[in-house]
């Protein structure tokens, strides 16, 4: 897929596509939404009890009038074709393409979601801890990226701030890179930096290793998995224009259109285009972004097909970087002003282009074949300063400037069969699948020769890089393949659900010298990862569950910032045990979980200039999660969650650190939000959110500790049709109301959280 030359061309193409979508509305023929009230007298018949079908049929609409009134209604001389009916949800069927699981009470969280090999499943039938956020929540909280929404869960935090290099997540105390976020069930196709909120219909969060469910994550995430479900054309056609503003001076425009065509509205087109420019959350900086996303889908009686084309281009001047703190500090220095940049003058250029398609065909009423494939090209061009001496207690450090440019080319796909059938009194949901992932990655690391003294509170200009900036060259090739089978067996009218599965995985990684192109190292390994899970429902609204899962992680390819850059560490396994309870009280769902995840610990070794990345014993995270969400009162929606964690080092090379906490992992996190429709002004809603993260240790020695922090967000929205005759929604949000300065950390590698940020928007339907 060719790159666009600049943001202007990209925006023109987006607008042209949106206008085309609007104009095509005239091609369709308007159809009545009312059904005939004609009554027909049918002879009595007897039928056998129907067997459960894997592919749901179109629902029959109830008659609009009473039977007595229908008898006197005159027969229509010209019958109109029946109005198209919204397709039934995919939840519980062999389908995953189509209408997603319905929203739960309050509309902020869905009743279920797609879960890889387990298909589209209800939360109450899943032997894992999952949360599925809706586009309604994303819009009402004015999220810019997926990270802005995921922090509603206390088990999720980020280690990078807004206007940084990417969105790196921490789930259950383990890092999950942006490269490990799935797009409609496939790894490697979403942006390797951040997922724009404008393309998202659902954010599906799985907590814990998901190697059997989703296959090997490209960067080896074990704490959890994130899947993005992209927007599709809705049953109701609309066009929407949303101008928006973000402090201190970033302006933008979002155009969105949705249309369905055909006799039964089987064809759908949805477009999202975004352009923005101006100073964002860093003084003297600039964030310029262009996004174009086109989604096409077809839904027939047995065949369903989707196509996504996404182009994203972000240019950031003075982006928010990370920096190393000294591991010998007795106390952590205070975080600097969040609107400052200790590396002034940094530049970051990021481009991503993705095209992906998915296909499902119902071979029978109980068997569906599916396949998906996608391709993505991404590139990053950035200044990459390195602190040659880390930050001391007074904020002093020395810095050497560099360029670190990179690219990736990724192909990802899957193919398989989903089925639902019965053997005697046992129901089965069987999925057999094969997945494949190939990625070529290259980089160029050009380091300057000059070192400059600086301070995080009073930074000096970056020294110039006088060496020639070269183009990225091949650095690695990664091939991940797997074959899997899973069976969810149901007993006693689905009051007991037992899931058993296994995935055979192969990991092949080769590393090459970016100077000579010669092969330097690599490995070719395979492993079998099992899964076992059980759900027991003593009552219809209560689910007791437990699971055992293993994850296989590709060995880390050491990146810039370490002395052993380019080395390939060995692959490893992680293991999780979890048990919990979920209760659906009707309008509120509560969950509680106990879990343990163990994996090899990674550290930055002492010695050399920057230290080396290496394994060091085992890190075992044990924790408790508590969650509640739903409709608290008729007009009051809410979510609350808490996580208590013990990130213990069980087998470090230094015996004096046995039992210490892992570096950079907080032991307590809380998230809570409310959204209230006010009774005194129709259409006015107020919302608020509180995010708390406890302190964590700077190093595994546990001698110095980061302070805890609390962030408060507030907002309001007002919806009216009085201005144009169609809905107009005004939104205003203040994030970090109190202007807290705080560290985001994974140990000695840190950045600061975003400052107080004002966000305004007005969405006009037309």
C-alpha cells in the first residue's frame, strides 16, 4: 500500500470518500419500516422442537396492533417489501462478523465479546476475566486513543504519556506493547504506536495470558490481551461532522459517515476521517495528525465479509520521551512540570497503513468456516536522545543525541472452523484454527558524538547529530505459526461449562546486522500451550469460574537504549492460575478474581554504558481484582474497579532480593467513574472519573519508591435537536483537573503523566 505524500493529500482523499458515501444514499430505495397488520388464519400444525442453530436466523417482528383490530383492517392492494431487520447478535453463535454483543445496562460495557478461539461469548459464560468497552463510553469520555478508555479498569495502566512515542500498557503488572494489540482478532495489523478512538466500535480486554486464545503476541505480552473491533455501518444511516479542540492550541475536524445499501441492506460502508494540528500537551510542541479509515462489509444469508483500509500519519514536534533514573538513588526526585520536555526539540514522524479482510461462510446450520488476512506497513523517524549518565537526586544527567529510524512490514492471518453440536446430553462448541504471522523489521541507529550536561527541571538544548542519517536496514525477521483446537462442553442446560484446548506453536526469529546485512543470531523453537477452564452456574445469574493457561513469549529482540542492542533473548513460557465469581444483579454486574501469573524477570544489568537487557530469575504476580459496572439508578451509570497486587521476585540472582517487589509495579490501583443524566435539563449529562495508582519501587533492591498519584477528570455533554432538527452533541472534558505532576514508570525508565488538559467538541448530525 503506497504511502500518501502528506497530510493534505490524505485529508482530501478522506473527505472525497466521505462525500461519495453520502451521495450514494440516493442509490438506495426507501423502504417502509412498518409491517403489514394483515391477519392470516393458519391451520393448526405440529412441529418438532427445533435444534439449536449455530447461525441465528432473522427475528420475526411482533405485530404492531392487536389481533381484533387486525381483522377489520382492509387488505392492502400493493404489498411493500418487509423492512430490513437488524441482524441478531453474534454472541453465542458460530459467527463473529455481524452485530456485536448487546450493551449491558448503562451502555458503557457490553454483555460479551469475541475471545479468539472461544468465539463470540457472553461474559457470564467465559472462564476468564474480561471487559468489553463500547463506542458510547469512548465518545462520552472523549478518548483520543484506546489507552484513554482502558484505564477505566484498575488492572490496566500505561507507562507512556500522551504525545509520547506509543501507548505501552501494564496489565496485571506486566507490560503489553502497542504492537501486541489485535485488530479484529489479528495481531500486527494495528498501529504499532496507538489506536485512534475514531475507528473503534469495541475494546475487548482479556486479563491474563492468552496464547491459546489468540496465539503468540508479537512482542510477548503475558499480562493480558487487547482486541480492537473496528466500526461497521449501522442500521440507521447518518453523517456527522465534529470539530474539536484540545489544550493548549490543538484543533481538529472529524468526519464520519455510515450507509447501508441493497434490497436487504446487506452492503455497508463506513468512513472516518480526522485531521488535527497545533500545540497539544507540551509547551512549544506541535501535534499534527491525519487519519482515514474505510470499512466495507457484506452480510448475506450464509456469507459475511469485511474489508478495512486504515491510513494514519502522526507528526509530533517536542514529543514526550522517556528517561533513565539512577538505580543508586536513595529517593526519587520530584516529577517535573508535565508541560515541559527534558529533551527539547525532539521530533517524531510515524506512518501506518493497513488493509485487512475477513470472511465467514456457514457450511451448515452448525458449522462455519472462516478466514482472515491483513497487511501493514509502518515507519518511524525520530530523534532518540540517550542519557549517558542517568538522572541523579537533583535532576542532573548527561545526554547524547541520536536518530533511531525504523520500519515494519507485517502479514497476519488465520483460517479455521467453528461448530456447535450435541453428543447425547453434552453440548459442544468446537473451534479448529491455524494462525500465521510474519514480520520484517528494520532500523538505523545513528548516534551523535557530543555529550551535554542537562537537568530535568532546566533542560539544555540537545547536541547536534553530525553523522549522516541513513535509511533503516533489515534487522530481524519473525515468523509465528500455530495450530489449535478447543472444545467448550456444556452440561445440565449450560449450568456447567468445561473448556479444554491446546495450541501447538512455532517461533522462528532471525536477527541481522544493520551495518553489513549479515545474519547474527536467531532461534527456531516450538511449544505446546494448554488451556483448561470451567464455569459453574449454581443460579442463572451467578458464574463461578477457574482457569489454567500458559503463554509462549517470543524472545525479546533488544532495541536501542541497551548495550546489547540487536541481541535476541530466548523464548519463554508464562503460567496463570485464576479463580473468580461473576454476579449479574440485573442492572449491575459485579466480579471478583484471584490470580497468579509467573514468568522470567527482565532486568537492566549494571556495567557498560547503558547496561544490558537480560533475564533474572522469576517474577510472580499474585493479585485480587474487584469490578462493578452498570446502571446504578435510572439515569446514573457507573464503573468501579480495584486491583491489589504482590509482584514478587521468587528466584533472583541476588539472594538478598528474594521476596522483594518487582521494579515499577504498583501494589494498589483504583478506577471509578460516574455518568449522570441531570433531571433539571433535558439532554444534559455530567460525568467524572478518578484514577489512583499507588507507589512502586525504583529497583528490585526496593530501597527507593515512587510516590502514589491520583488523577481527577470531569466532563459534561448536552444533546439537542433544536438547532438543526437533528441531534447536536456538545462535550467538554477536563483531564487531570488538579494539574498533578507524576511519574509513569516501569522501574528506572520513566516519563511523566499528561498535564491538565481541556477538550471541547461539538458533533453535528446531518
